[in-house]
C-alpha cells in the first residue's frame, strides 16, 4: 500500500527507491513509500497490521531495532538464511504469493510495531500466509505487544 507519514528532517526533497519526499500543508515535509504489511486482525473498518521491511538489506541488524520483535518472512519454498549478526529465534513465516509477487530474502516482519490500516485504502495483495503459519503471526504479535 502507499504509506505517507511526516518526514522529519531526514533527506527532505529526495527520492530513494520507492520513497518520495514532498511538501505538504503548512510547509511540512512528508514521505510516501510502498509498504508491505501482514494483516493480524480484521477489526471491522480497519485491520491491525504489522510491517514487512528489509531495512535497506540489513534485515534485523539495523541499529536501534528490537531484534527479538522480528522474524523472517518469505515467499520462497525454503526460508532464507539469517544475515550475519542476526539472532532471530522465531519460526520463519512463509507467504504463498499471488500473481508472482515475491519478498526480498532480507524481508523481516516486525511483530512489535502495530499499524491500523483503514479498509478504504488501495492495497495490492501479495499473498497469503500459509495455513500452518497463521497461528504464529497472532502468537508472536500478542507476545510482542505484551513486551515478552
């Protein structure tokens, strides 16, 4: 989905990959980028979602992350290996892709960062979490929200 949020002061006016900075109301900067999410729960008019990111190819080794809140998510038959320096202990999550969509091997899901995504926004379906892995999503999410 196209996600827009305040840009702060980092790199205003530049474009990187699928990210674009722009001037919005009151002279403030915002950036928009294509984001991928896993739907954890449908709440009627919105869904609780958790983000999928590569952190510029660094996986969960990006400084400042809570590594324990992250896990591997993939569209390949076999899970990709961990990046040097990662100590991820959660089972990897496999997504059965639709229409040839794939996730980068560095893709990580952040169970500790929930987003409310309204149901009236345009999204692109990239696939479905495999049946045998769905319970892991809610289990890991609930644990992360409790700080475990």
